[in-house]
C-alpha cells in the first residue's frame, strides 16, 4: 500500500508539479503505490477524462465536428476511453523501453505512477477549460494550448527523474522515441477499432 495523502497534500503536489516538475516527480515516485492501485487509478482517470472530453465535444461539436478535427471514434465516450486507456499503457511501455535502451533505470511501476499522475493533471486542466468555455472561450483556448505545452515540459522532467538521467536532453530524446512508437500504436488501435465497428455494422 502507498502513502495516504491529505487533500492539502495533493494540492501541494499539484502546485509543485507546475512549479518544480523534477521535485514533483520524486514525490510521485516516492508514494510507493502498488501496481494494482496504479492500474485502478489509471483506469479511473481514463474514464473521467473520457467523460469530460465527451461533454466538451457535445458543447463544441457544432463548430468543430464538421471540420473533421476529431475522428468519428472520438465522438463516443466509450471508444475514447478505450483509445486513451490503450495509449496510456502504450506510453508507459514506450517510455520504459526507450529509456532503458538509452541506459535509463526506470521501472514499470514508476512509469505507471508518472502517467497516472499526468492523467490527473490532464483531468484538472480539461475540467477548467470546460468551465471557462462558458464564460471566456478565448481564455479557455489559450489555457488548453498552454496546458499541452507545459505538459510536455513536465513529462520530460518526469522521464528524467524516473530513468535517473543526468541531463534533460536524454529525457527529451526518450520522449521523441516514445512518441514515434505511440503514433504507430495509435494507428494500429484505430485500425482495430474501425475494423471491429465495420464488422459490427455488417452483422
């Protein structure tokens, strides 16, 4: 079992992640959560993120659906959850494998903790963007862009700590390798879901 944190503790960790990502990474990795706890937490975050994304899509679909920005599969919360859940697991494996190939010392549980915590941050940012859409849509769009960019910086720092690298450049290289693997994996996942949908529609 991992450490039990109070609400104030989680808030402090949230703020620390944005202000000092490396220190936050050490804190996350030091929680000592079991693999079962991590997998359950990642599943919960995947479902919650899918719900928030679906609400966002329903609100914005008149402006963006016709433009083809989102794949048809992303219009279903269930399929979106499967896609993002699969991509989360794939990201864990890709970051672990890529880092190990470059001399990293990361662990499976460590990267499960990293990706799970980043999904928590994603949920918080997406929820805030969703609320701002009703009152300040321009600010909401700017926050979404900033959140994505800052999220990349946070992830690079987390990879650096998780693999015990001595410089940020190796962590960035690992992320680039993992993205390439992830894009290939996403293509396969979408193809499989599309094939299953066609088979289901034909039956």
